[in-house]
C-alpha cells in the first residue's frame, strides 16, 4: 500500500501563515486560523507544506478498502488564487448547509473561496463544527 503524501509535519502553523503571500491571503489565513481554533478548540497542525489542519480521522477508501490513512477533520490553505477549505462538505449535514455559505466553488474534496468577504462567516463556523464532529470511517462489512 502506498504511503500517503500529505501527513502531519513539525512546521509551526503560525510560521507558515506569517510567510504566506500575498499579504491579503496572509491576513485571511490568520482570520481563518482564529475562526477554526475558536470553533474546534483544537490546536492547528500543518499537513504537508500548505494545509493547516484541525483534528484527525482515519479514512478507508470506499473504492478500495485496503487504502487507508489519516486526514484532518477540517482545515484550510490560503493559496494564492483562492482559499481552500477542507472537510466542509464531507458529512451530509455539511453538504446540505453548504449552499448558505455564499460565493464558492467546489473541488473533489474541498471548497474554494476567492475572498472571505464573499461568504457568511457564521455559516462557515457551523460548517467547521459539523466537519469537526466527524468520526473515523467504519470498517467495511
């Protein structure tokens, strides 16, 4: 089984966020860090070089139950073009609430936001709480 490429690192999330460019993304990343910490009560951990993650769960691939790993319950990455938000649509309650977030687009496992001013931060807080409630994937029958 292949080793997952994205896993926790020893890099301090504060150091990563302080170095984010452009400055607007850095500022939005710091706001997101405050919101995620407030909602989850968890300390952030860097996953790979660019994902600030909160919590952790064990996943089992539905397509291949031998493919397993760990992933943050929720998190974000302040990328140059968009903010990537993780875990918000993974659970049915989150997927149902997502349309109330505001202006966003979706990728395979994340939600992309161009700027924080485009979304409802109270809805974001609710989505983070839902994502953080996620448990480990159950063993296949």
